[in-house]
């Protein structure tokens, strides 16, 4: 099996994540509160994110700016 050249996952602080998403930390907190911390538990004081987390957060952040973007539902198999 070929080895992947993918480096170890980097962890991003809230400030780094917001910068990568081209938004503010305050807006990042709003997105987290709207989509993640919805069960009544408070958002932790300090959160770290992986690059995979940033993909989903990027969609949610971008979706706020462009309401015409939609997720395409894949057809059921079988």
C-alpha cells in the first residue's frame, strides 16, 4: 500500500481557525453556538480544530454569506 505524503494533523486555535476561514473569532463563536453547541451545554473556553473541522466550519461560515449555496443530497443506493 502506498504511503501518504499527508503530514500529521495540525491543530488550529480559535484565532487561527477564524483567520483561515476569513472571519472573526466572534463570528466563529456564533457559528459554533448555532450548529454545534445546541444541547444546552456551554461552549468551552478554549477549542482547538483540525483541518477537517475547518472544512465543515467553512461551509457554515460561507453559507451565512451566500444563501444560494445548497448541499446536494446523494441518491440512495440499492
